[in-house]
C-alpha cells in the first residue's frame, strides 16, 4: 500500500514539475507547481512527518503560491510571452545550480552504495510529529531557529517600510 | 480507518477476501461520496433556512409556494421544496463558458474550492468513533487544506476573463490570506490548554457539561478567542458582512459572475458546506464538540454515544444561525475597513489572548 502510494506520488511530483517547467502559460505553471508541492506533502506523510506535511501545505501551497498567482494575474502575463531572454549572468547561475544539484544527487547515491548514509524507510520516520519538531527546534537547533525568526522579522519590517514609502495622509479609518 | 479495515477483513462477507490496499481505496471513495452527498443535502437545507430566516427578519414570508403538490396538503409546508426545485433548475440550465475564458481553468476552479472544503470534513469529529481519520494534527490539517480554497476562488476570477470576476478573485485572495492569520492564531489558544492537535482530545477535554466548555474557561480570554475565531472564519467563508468578493452592487457577482448552471451550483454548495464545516470546527474547539451540555444530569442519559452526532450538529446549526443572523443584520464592510479589522483589531487581540492564556497557565 505504502509502496504504491509512494510511486504514484513520486511520479505525479516529477511529471507536474516537468510540466511546470515546460508550460508556457505562467498560471498553468503555478498550478502544476502546487500539484508538485501537494504530492511532496504526501511523501512527508508517508515518512510519518504529518506535521511537516501540513506546514508545507500552509506555507507553500496556501500562502506563497497564492502570492505568485496574485502577481501573475495583476501583471497579466499571458501565454504569448514567448521568448524569455536569459541574461548571461543568470545562465551561469543556472548552470552552477544544476551542477550543485547533480553533485548532491551523485553524492547521496554514492554514500548509500557505500552504506554510509542512513535512510528512513516508509512509515518509519519519528522526527516529523509535533513534539519532536518542537523539541529539536528549542534544544539542538535553537540558534538557527532564532536566526531564522530574526530574519523573518527583518523581512516583515522591510516590507512595511517599502509599502509605506509614499506616505500620504491616511484616510479616516473605520 | 485501520480498525474498520481490520473488521471488514475479519468478517465473513464477500469483502473479506480483498487486500488492505483495495479496501482502503474503496473506503476512501465511499467516504468521499458520502461527504459530498451530505454536503449537498446540507446545502439544500441551509439555503432554505437562510431564505426563511432572512424573510422573517425582514417581515416577509419567504418561499411559500413550492410544496408537495398532494391535493389536500397543497398549501402546507412553508415552501419546503423550493430549494429542491431550484437545484433541479440549476442542473438543467445551460452551462455557459465565455469565449475569451480559459476553458480548462474555468472548469476546474469550482471543483478546487469544493474539494478543499470537503477534504476538511475527513477529520471532523461527529462522535468519538464517528470520524474518518482522527489524525494527531487534525486542527492543523483543517487550516492547511482549507487554505486551498483561495486558489479555487482566484482561479475562477482569472479564468473567467472578466474584470469583475478578476477584482472579486483578487479581493477574495487578499481577504482570505489576511484572515487566516487571526483564525490560525486563536486555534493556538485552545491547543495550548489541551496540549494536543487531535480533535477528539480537544473535545474530551471539555467533557462534563456546559461549564467545562472551552468558551467558559479562562474567562474572558477564551470568549474573546471564540469571537475572533468566529469573525475570522466568517470572513474566510466570504460571508456577509465580509462578502466583498461577490459584492453584488459593485461587482455583479464577483468571481462567480461568469458561472452558470452546474458549476455555479458547485460554488453555492461549497459556500454552505464551508459554513457547516466552520460550525463543526468551532463547536469542537469551543463548544464541547460531541459532548452533551448536561454532563451527568439526567443520570448521564444525554451522554450516551448515540447522542454525540446530534449534539455536535445542533451546535453547528446554532453557529450557522448566528452567521445568517449577522448577514441579514449588518451592512457590508469597505475594503479598508476589512483590512483594518483583520490586522489592527483581530490579530492584536489574538496575540493578547495567547499571551494571557500562557501567563494564566504558568501561574
């Protein structure tokens, strides 16, 4: 049962990710990305990490993708935007990212062949439920957690400053 | 779910020969169908209630004409079959798709909304054993899966290729994303007190009569939390006074302008299913869920398991009545007032309740 689910979810994730890249209509791309994220959340559930799965759904599918859709619709980018002119710098960066990703993949395969990497089997994970995530965040990973929250705070303050840059006299509220 | 599969496999019926995977798939499809059907029936009942309640609030009679049609009883029944007739009318209507619309997205948008709402029912506790999947992150799952509804709404707005639709979809996206914050925060208040995200744990923490309900604990913090939760979920369901996405005087029908027939019925269905979902959700969190309000009075008679679905549905209907009452009492908010309410009123108060309950529990 779990194996079948895993392969179905993995296939959907890969196919929708490919579709996202190959589709010319940005709205369809966002939708296919949502499908990808949804199937990855399913994979988390298979690893007993249901909390991570729910957070994944709320943050990515519920918030960030809505923001993407919002921007695409407001700018009214249609399918006839054919030629996306890649600057030389972004081409180099894309190549670099591809190599890093491929390197990581080969490293993982190599380590697993040598028996050095520990893998979690389907339905065996113990690190994804609420108590264990909370405990890890407040003990072992306290510093990164706090740094991340300060970073988020800075981002929020920055967003407010950017939004309020052209201060007008406020309309009478309520 | 596991227990049910086990029970079927151990039974001596023709189903016992099937594998676990096959049974699981059969049950998932079955539960999905049951919930979709229940949602449709509920929507019929609630639409009728809404029309009747609004009529009586405005000193009218509402639908009176469509009854059984049996000769002697012709005029008795207060028009109970009106929504049934309306539903048939909607199903028989022509499905119009505008020429300039994106046909595929126009088709799937209502169903994304509907699926997001129906999926949340899978963790709703209708009784101690009457829950499809009592997962340990139940409350969080509801928040996660219902956040998909906004995608359906803005897609409907964009795919229709109509300015009113697009504006309605945009408004809805801004509104739902804003109001998710207070509604998610106040859930924390209850989760802190119970120490669990599982719905049945939350309900069982309130067992023992009306005075043990969360709404009356930590007075007045939980009461404030309930009010915040009620208002925020009302806004997330796009109900009046927060129904700006479909404000008919400005936007015709908002994101649903270009929809007709069956697809429009799906939008309608999702709205009323969403109201029912909110009713169940709020009563499980604050109003004791499936426990009886009488506790051990009457010899514990009302605490018997058979009453559990009755209690939670009664409480849900009470909350739905409150939603309708507000709709027919209050005028619609302006956009800036809407944002003001979410960010400057509800969110700070939600933080205050979390902080207050935390301090209270500490000392």
